[in-house]
C-alpha cells in the first residue's frame, strides 16, 4: 500500500484497478470453480490486452495468444 504517505492519483488508480481485477477473479472462481474460473479470468485479461494490441497494431501479441490457445486446445482435446 502506501509508505506512510497518501497515494498519488496514479497510484490510487492502479490500486483500485488491481482491487477490481482481484474481485472479478474471485467471483469467477466462486461461480465456476478453481480451474475454469481461472481460465475464464485469463481469457478476460487476454481479450482486454488483445483489443489494446489490435488497436495499437501489435500483431505479434495476437499471434502469440492464438498459438497459446491452440496449444491448450490440442492438449485437452481427444
């Protein structure tokens, strides 16, 4: 948290965002169980980061995520 001083606006924004993400992850795990909830949370984060990468024109990130998803699929499908 803070080192004996009030948080700056940027620090407070980062802290609130992290708290919000922890809350979402906790709710997804409670709703779907540990493994599936964590997977859904991971997909959520990748979707957000992928959208940001797409808008900025970073195709490498999207390619890496597609490869990772393909690897997960091939490991868990027949």
